[in-house]
C-alpha cells in the first residue's frame, strides 16, 4: 500500500538505498545505489585472485574493468548468498517500518467541519460575559451584531416591570441570555479547537515523517561514508499542535475575541515534554534501531497529543455540567420560575396594567423568539463530525479514531444545550404572549402571534446582513 503522505514514498526509497549503502560499506563496498558499489571480488577456485569490481543496483550485476563478469562474485563472508539478498532485506524492512503510516487521516478531511464551526462560533458572538464558575469573567465581542442587539433588548425591555412573575422572568431567563450564549460560544470554540487540533496533528505528522526519513537517510549515508553515524538529531513538530490549534482555528474566518479563545484554551492541558531523537549510530543496526525508535516515538507522541485534545473536550463538558447556569438557558437561575406561574400570579406591579404593558410584553416576546431562532439554526447547522475522516488503517496515535469519541461527546453536549435553550426560549416567548392576552389565547393564536412578532422585530444592524442574524437578512 502506498503512503498517502505526499513525497514520503520517494523518501522511504532513499532511506532504503542509504541503508543498503551503509551495510555494503561493512563488507568493503563503497558507493551509491545510483552509481554502483566498488570493492573486490571473493576469491574462488575459479578466480583465486581478487579483482576490483563494481556491483550494480538493483540487478546485482558485477563488472570488472568495465565489462560484465559472470564468474566474479562480491565477498559477503557468508552473510548473503547474493547481493540482491542484501538489497531485498533493506527494501522489505524499511518499507515495513513505515507501513503503519500508509493510510493516515488527511488534513483536508477536516476543512469543512472547521470552517463551519468557525462560522457558528461567530454566530454566537454576541458580546456576552463568559463566566467560568470561579468568579472570573471575560467579555466576548460582537461577531453577530444582530444577535447582540436582540440580547441587549430582551435584557432591558422588561427590566422596569415590578410584578413578581415578570421579575422571575427577568431573573430566571432574560437577564441570563447573554451569559448563557457566551458560555455556549466558548464550548463551540473549544469544539473548533479540538477538531482543528486533529487536523494540525496530521499536518505536522506529515512533516515529522518526512524529517525522520531525511534524518535516517543522512545517518545511514554518514555511516557509509565512514563517519560512524554522525550526530544527527531531530524533534517532533506534532507536539506543537496543542499550542497552535486555537490560532489555526481562528484562521478559519472567525470573528471572535481573544477572550473566548483564551477561555476555551484553559481546557487544554500542557504540552507533553518533547523528546529529542538521535539517529547517530556506530553500526548499521544501531542506526536502524534509532529509526525504529523514532517511528515508535512518533506514534506515542501522536497519542499524547490526541489524548490532550480528548482531555480538552472532556474538560469543556465537565465545566459546562458543573456550571449549568452559565451554559444552559433551560436551567432556571431563579427559584420562582416564570413558566410555572399560573393566572393568579402577580405579573404587574403597582401602576402597571395588562392593558398598558401587554403590547410591550408581546413585542419583547418577538425578540426572545428571534434569539431562539438563531440558536435553533446554529444547532441544526452543527457539522456531523463523522468518524471516517479520523480513521486510520493501522493503530497510530490515540486509538483507531483518535479523540473522535470525546470530540463527538462535546458536540452532542453542545447540541443538547443549543436545542434545549432554543426550545426553552420558545416556551418563554409563548408564555409571554399568553400572559399578554390574560391567558385567553389558544396555542394556534400564540403561534400566529409569535410568527407576526418575529417578522416585525426591527433589524438591529440594517446595513449588516449576517447568516444567523435578522430573520429577513437570513432569509
């Protein structure tokens, strides 16, 4: 099976030829596979005097004084019956050493998901304050100015109402909207980082494999030239995937502040220590052993990096579960939930009346529904994150599918939060309409009213159309 790493097969062949040159030098034959190897023939009864010969590759033909000879043979001291046996050994061994990397995931297989997650992270960028449960906060920017306009409006439109039930509405839901959306955006960014991280793993693994092949070739050739293997070292680029995943994700066209990136970045563990690979060797087998160790270490380091991204995904989910008020709109932040309040609840305070404030309640309901629609669309547009792009034929790294399982768990958790929040906001909007009609509207009337109110919601940014913004713009 040919490698799907561009240029690797050609470099592997160079390693094969360098290893052949190295062992040929052990038997006193010097040169290259391209030019042939010069040495002396083996003394036999037929040719008791050794002659200067050249041995070709890959045929193993012997030439003496410019002419092909069928009776002269190279001297391998009984180690090989024919020079082609030496050639075949290194051809098979070196190619088998690299075989586990034949069918790696391709970086291009993650491009669509990363681009889509960047768009969705921007869609949730509404200027809210992300809270992490430890007392610190970080404010996002305004990548989606339309959503920010709705969030600001629903947080202030009813803030002056004094009825117990409306205060419960504000405390449990409306005042939490910006914080919850900011929390969901951070989870979206974390999801983008771990998917981008997997792409970075394979971009950098490709570079590592090419570097390992180059280093092995250089070490074999150095030994063949009498240098004893030299002091050739290299390091693993793949370890840098942890540090660069966030930056690489922002390169997907996302409009997100450093605050959201930094918040999501706290879920990433520290980069594992970087081993230094030594290819020098005092024998052909020692140089080959260093190559085997380098390839094994490559698999181990890939596993370490993928495990780090798996831990990142798990930490993001755990943080969300531990702080539901900051991520889940369906979790009431107030002990007097608005949705459970009945007709006998006090919705308006002194000096307030249904006749005066009912229309305001319906207008605000339209904006709540607009936010619900944005979250619903974002939820529906989450990429599938199919495991096929993570699959590798041989077990290289953190299992057959890397950290896909943990990534998928984060995606499903986020999908549940978005869907649950959209549903709950829709329920809140429906209840606001119901209250505005003094509990005398039917379900169909409420649905029709919300549809009309949604269409009448003013565009917060008339000259700035965004994919997940004002309904008229998005349509």
